[in-house]
C-alpha cells in the first residue's frame, strides 16, 4: 500500500511541478507527510463549511 501511495503522490508532485524526493529515500515518511497534508485540508474544509454560515449570515 505504501508503494502504491508513494507512486500516486510522486505523480501529484509531477503535476504540480514540484521536485519529489529521490526514489531511494524512505517512502513511508513521504506518504505520511502527504496523508497529513490531505487530512489537514479535509479538516479545514469541514471546519470552513461548518463555521461559514455563522460568520456571514449572523444578524
């Protein structure tokens, strides 16, 4: 699973034009960092959709 996710996230790096770490580096750390970034973005999106009505539509 780590190999599959590492290949996917390396592809994401190519799409955004960011250089990925070399292939001989520990892939587990690379995948865990990307999963942390994804979890943060999901949590931020959920928090934003929850609090946005309270910020803009308060009367």
